[in-house]
């Protein structure tokens, strides 16, 4: 008899066969190791000033040099890398999960549920995210940076949700979905077991793009946002 291969193992096998995918995974792992283990080998903390070295070039003591107020740039870069990677990863996972649940539910259930969910989606699409972030940024001062993660995720799921809704409208007419429904399976089980697994490739791509874009954008705006001051010391 031929052993049945689960969908998760099949996806993992295909992933491991892709060299570029493996290279990307290795790069991400190395960046995380560098961000969180690198500061352990530095004698300076990200907020420790060296009053004897202002705007110092790279030396054996300050590997990336120092800033205008004597802070070690290597420790600063590692601190920023930690926040950028963490924010990008969390926002990518949360926004992709929300878009998958909202889009699949709207497309499969239909009716009033579809109209309400798509009305909310269209309303959020109209709102300019950069303006909202600029207005809400002062509210983050003195608060946890997780609020920034939630706000970014709340403004980043709508387009993918509409795409998933369109795919769900097609998948719900497939024979295996109708068979599952006729067997008495709940709508949530049909969505999680038959609808979303057939969108795995789209969801993986969407999460990957979100992580990359948000990690880069949060890193570039690190010095202009209250993320550092909101972190516990």
C-alpha cells in the first residue's frame, strides 16, 4: 500500500527542494542570530554612552564607531535589527492570518456575512494608512511597541482578503467542498480543512512579502518612531 502523505509534509518537501527558498530561510535565521546574539559579544549596550569617543570611526572597542553622543553604533544597529525583524515577522503573520480568515469566511459563507466583511474591508481600504500612522504615532510614546504591530497589521490585510474571497467563491463550488458540506461538517471546519489549505501558496507568498516590506520600512523609520523609547529597560 502507498502511504498517504499529509498536506503539511508535501508542502515541506516542495519547500526543501527549492534552493532559493532555503537560501532565504538561512539568511533570515542568520539575521536573527546576529541581531540577538551579536550584542552579547559587544562590551557596550545600545544606550550606554562613551564620553571619551564622540563620532569615533570603527575601532576594536567600537566596531561600527560611535554616534554624536558617544553611543556604540554596533549595539544601536543590532537593537534596530531586533525590532525590525520582530515587527516585520509579527505583522506579516497577523495580517496574513486576518486576511485568510476574513476572505475565506466572506467567500464561503456569503450572504449578509459577506456584505458586512467586505464593507469593513472597503472602508479600511479607503483610509490612508500613512496618515493614520502619522496621527497615531504620538500615542505610542511611553507604551509598548506591540501597539504599533497591531496597528500595522490592522492596516495591511485588506487587499489580500479580497483576493482570498475571490478564490473562496470558486473553491466552494468544487466537489470535495460540496461533499464535506453535505456530510454535515461545519463551515469553520470546511474553511480550515478544505478552503485555506488550497490557498497555502498564496498565503505563504503574501506573508513573505509583508515580512520583507515591513522589516525594511520599520528599520528605515526606527529613529523617527517611538519604538526605542517604548521598550522596557
